[in-house]
C-alpha cells in the first residue's frame, strides 16, 4: 500500500490504465519516485482514489510531446514496465516501439 498521495493526469475507467503527460524537451526525464509509485499501483492491481473508491490499475502510459523525448526516456522507463507514447508532427498519438 502506498501512503503518499499520487496525482494522476488521467485514469481510464474502462481499461484501468494510468496516463501521464510529459511535455519535456529531449534530455529531461520524469521523476523516478512518480514512475515507481505508478508501477507499484499496477503491481498491486488496484488503488484507492481520493474519494475512497477502489480502482483497478492495469498499465502505466507516459505520453511525451515529441518522439525524441520519448526515445531518450525509453531505457529509463521500460525498466519500470511502463508504455511510452508520443505526439507526432501532425498531432497523432503514437506508441513508441
């Protein structure tokens, strides 16, 4: 159980996925505490939201504002089992392979 409050950018009720937007420029990395906190929610399979409602947690998705930033964060984030996405040049959401 996590005793700290974790602010989630977006939670998908239908899938149980946690989404976090990172508008970082290349070379900047997300906070490791946040990454590990999200990962621990998925490991536990659920969390209790701020209203006291039990929610399932199935995956963590980080969305970067550009492909280069997502590529540079890939090794850092994949260790924690998160999925990486980026916004392409025409505004489409794409999963980083």
